[in-house]
């Protein structure tokens, strides 16, 4: 992956894949975060980027550690 855009798109896809693997809907994740469903939709589509605090909160809801997410991101980015 060469560009920042590619990496952001990859992260968005990875987050969606982790959510679906956890058998959670966008609505369920949003409710757990105290956010509207559109929040989840926007970061999964790449329209919105997450900061580190938001990403850590999301990982908690998805039942994955932040370090596991980073490792998976790096592994699939090669």
C-alpha cells in the first residue's frame, strides 16, 4: 500500500470486517459507543477518520485489543 488514502481505506475495511466477524450490526456498535449509526457508517466508508481515543473505544466494543488491531492492520498491509 503506497498512499495514505489506501491505508485509510484498508483500515475502514478492516474495521468493518472485524465488526461483521463479531456478528455486530452498525446500530449495535453505535449504541455501545453512544453514537448514531451514521457515525459507524461514516468511518467504515472512509468518510470519517477516527482518532486514537475513538479507535480504542471502538476496539473495546469489538472485543479486540488496540494492539491486535494494529498487528492485523500491518499484517494485511504487506
